[in-house]
C-alpha cells in the first residue's frame, strides 16, 4: 500500500512540476486567445479540422467542438464551409 501511495505521489509531482515551472507560459498558450492566435498564424488549422472531422468516422473525436473551433478561427461563413466540406467527406467515407 505504501508503495502505491509513493508511485501516485511521484506521478502527481511529475505532472505538476512543469506547470509549477512554466505555468504562466503554458496558460498563455493554451488560453482561447492564445490558441486562436497560434492557429491563425500557422495557416494549417483548416487541414487539422478537416482531418479531425473525417477521423471521427473511426475515432471518438468530438466533431461538434472541432466545428465550433473552425468557426472561431475562420469566422462563421468560412469555418462553416470547411466544417460542411469535412462532414460531407466523412459521410462519403
């Protein structure tokens, strides 16, 4: 039992340590504004969204959240068009 508690504490410390050291940077990047800025800067968010929605055919991907993210990144018209194209492609497969 003592060994199990030690393993759990070591794992918890291993997960928490990076957040204690780099927590502010991680929070800035993973915030909604930081994520949208990063995805707009890469130019490949449409491809990632398309791949995630199509992979929903075989993997449990929350396609509604991906569609909402595409709408936040590209706006309702272009994000909706990309989401619709991905849904049609996934349905065709």
